[in-house]
């Protein structure tokens, strides 16, 4: 744990693309902290910097300045190689379009990430089966992604994100390719999984209807991150 | 096999069969082509050089102006003794060569007549049936097995001009310039030569070359020095000096190497496209913590398996094709050549696929999320 007691601590993180008069500031001194067991939303229009922020938090992108710490790990100080391992072990990603491996079954998609952290085969299989069961996909385990519906695919992606028991789950526009009802289902499920397991979750979205499932909301506009008190204060 | 690369490559190979079928098919056709070319190259080479490869001679002495050609060389019977006395020579024997047409039981045949002191240097070592003539025996010959296709059997008579010999044995792999050889005494050879080349009559002591059995590490130039106006070449060099042999081999080999390079290109393009097409997926897998090397290994495993399958299928088609090639086309399917071409193709496949690793390394995991900015 870091000084503040939060699991995730983002301090004065900036990201500048380019140099000189062509420089673009995508993220300007963002500061946020998220506790363990919290599920927060990151709202903002496209191009606002929300993707940049979670990419830096998730160890996908280097910050220009500032620090990110997750538990006792200073993410912004890790080498490229260590970042790869950090992502495999400590971070779960749910992408906009599930991005499952098309030629692996639902179960194999979960097992794949287990191989990245060298989980023993038996243990990995048990965990994959258990997760698929919880996500209501037990009877779809042997199906390829193309045989699954959009909602089912996103549920497999959630299972994959949780497979290696990460501390942090980063979710990028999970409802972008789903209708409202299905989107709600998926986000509800995400919330339940994150809460039940005591994970920390950040969901990037521009869909205000989804924020009611989160504990707190951060808003980002032109690279400036602000904390909105609670979802209910957002105007509808 | 439970690593990430194994899981990915197994899944992709077994579940996208059609696509891999295409690259395996392309490789199989290339391997087929290369193997048939290889068989042709070997057929020409072995058919041209059998008579100097399949004997006990380790070197041959020629007249210096012959440039290693048995046909062009002119020596005298007395030169044999001079060379036999040279340092490093264990035995020496006369060789007379005549490329000519002859007549067998079923009609005209092309022949390469070799006259020698049978049993001495230059004697074929590949007897497969019957016997060789004995030293000093005249009127008999051992012949190349290829003549069996012309209806010649043990006891058959072969004639050249008005001279005929009885076939007493068969030797394998002994053709010379693609003509089946006839191994007989110097006397019989000389009678045949006189019968078809009247201008050479009256040279009763002329021979073409001297076959030598040399001791290991013998200095060939020192041997040549024992007979002024002579040159000595190893048996292998004599094979290559046969007109056309080296040229044919280098022409066909360059076609073979080019074709193998095409195989590398086909595999390189296939995997480059595959990586390009899966850029988004690879970015996501990298974001999830896959290293470039884990993904690269999956690509290499796939290339290895596709190349091996291509080689196996190509080899089977080539062998089947070999069964229907007319006997007049000199082809020889050798296991050595097959292994060599198989190794080349598999290495080419892996090298080709390796080119896509750079592209793979450049895929940025950050692109898996949103639009980066």
C-alpha cells in the first residue's frame, strides 16, 4: 500500500505527444486515487484523454511525467519487460470489442492468459471452469467466439480479465457494441465480479446510463481530470 | 505443450485449416517441383558420370591437352608402366573409351565401350548379376543394367561393326554421358574402335587414358610428373570434366535454389499477411501480457508445421510422378537429395516466417485500447 492507503494512486500524471509548438497535451497533471473494492467510472467525450489515462494506469503507455502506483508497485518506473509481466499478473483488461482469440474456444481464451503467468494446468482449468460457471457460460465453454453472441463474448472477456486474479480491472467502453439491456447486464455483472472479489475497477465510458453501477465518477475533458462527487449528481 | 505459443498455434492450425491448407498446398507444389528438378539433376549427373564413379580407380591420367576428357585423351600402352612406377601409385591400368552405336537382340543401342585390363584399375565395383570378364579373357563383356531395357540378358550378344561380345554380367550405375557402358578387354575395345573409326586403324598400342589406384594423400601432380605431357585428375574431377556435366548441374542447381527461395518468399508473404490481419488481436494479447517472443514462437511453430507438411506431401507427389516419367528421361530420386531439399525448404519456411517477427515486435499494445489519444 502507498501512503494514502488507496490501492491505486495516480499523481500529477501528464502525457504530451510531440515536442515544441506541435506538442499536444493529452493528459494534464491528472491525480486520482481508487480504493480496493471500488468500481469507478471515467467519463468523457472521445479525444478527452480517458484512453490515455487508463493506458498509463494499465502499463500500456509511458507517462511524460508523474507517477502511478498500484499497491507497492510503482508502475511508471517499470521497464518494458517488467510492464509485460505486470500486465499479465496484476491487471485485467476488458476491451471495447471483446478481442477474443477467434480460433480458441471460450475456455481456451481463459486458459491462454493463465499460460502467460505459468499457472499449473490443473489449477488453471479449475479456475476457468469456475469463472465460466459464474458468468453463466458453462455450456458455452467449448464454443468459438464466432458461435457466441455479443453479450456472451463480452462475458468471456470479463472471465479472461479475472483469470489471473489481478488487483486492477480496466474496462474500455464495454457496452460500445451492445444494446442497452445487454450493456446493463454486462456492467452489472462486472460490478458484481469486482465487488465480490475485492478488485479495483475502472471503467471508461461515455454512456451516462452505465454510471449508476459505479461507486464514483471521474470526468475528463481536454486532458483535465475532475472528480464528480457521485453518479447521482450528474445531470440527466 | 501448454505454453501460450503452443496453445495459439495449435488452435489456429486446427481451426483455420482451409487457410493453412493453402500455404501447405503451395509449399507442397514447390517441393514437388524442386524434387523433380533434383531427380533430373541427379539423373543427368549420375547417368553421365557412372563409369568413372563406380570403379575402383581413384584417379585417371590423361594427355595434358585432353582437359580431363577420356574421349579426347591419347596415351600409349607403354605409359601405363611409367605411371605405375610413379610415387603414390599402387596400380595402373589402360583405359580405352569408344562412344558408338551397336546392335543388340532387339536392334540398335547407344553404347559406351570401355576397354581395360579387367580386374585392374578402372574395373567396375557395382556388379549386380553374372560376372566380370577375367583378366586376358576376350569376346565377353559386363554391361550396364540399363541395357536390360533393350532386351539384353546374360548370354546375349552385342555387336559393334563386325565385332561382337557375349554378355556375361551386369553392373549398376555405370553409364557414361547417359550411354550404357560395356566393359570388355582392351583387345575387344580396339577391334570395335577399328571397326567404326577406320581412321584410327594402325594404332595398335594407342589407349585413351590410364586408370590409377593411388595411395591415400598421394600427390597427383607428382604422379603426372612421372609421365611428361600427362595430367592426372581424381575420379571425381573426371566426372565433372565430362562435357556438360558441370554446366547441367550448376544450371539445375540454380533453378533449385531459386525455387527454394520462392518457397521462403511464399511463407514470408503468408505470415506477413497473417500478422497484418491479426494486428488488432496481437495488440490485445500483448496488452494482456503476452511477450512478442511468445507470439513470435506461435508464428514460427506454425511455419515449421506448415513447411514439414508441405515437404511430406510434395515428396509423396514427386515419388508418384517418378513412377510415370518415361524411362528415356534420366531421373534419379535419391534419399540424400530428398533430405537436403527437405531441410532447405523447412529452413526457408522458418526464415520466411521470421521476417514477420519484426512486424510483430512493432505492434504497440497501447493500440488495443480506444484510439490512443
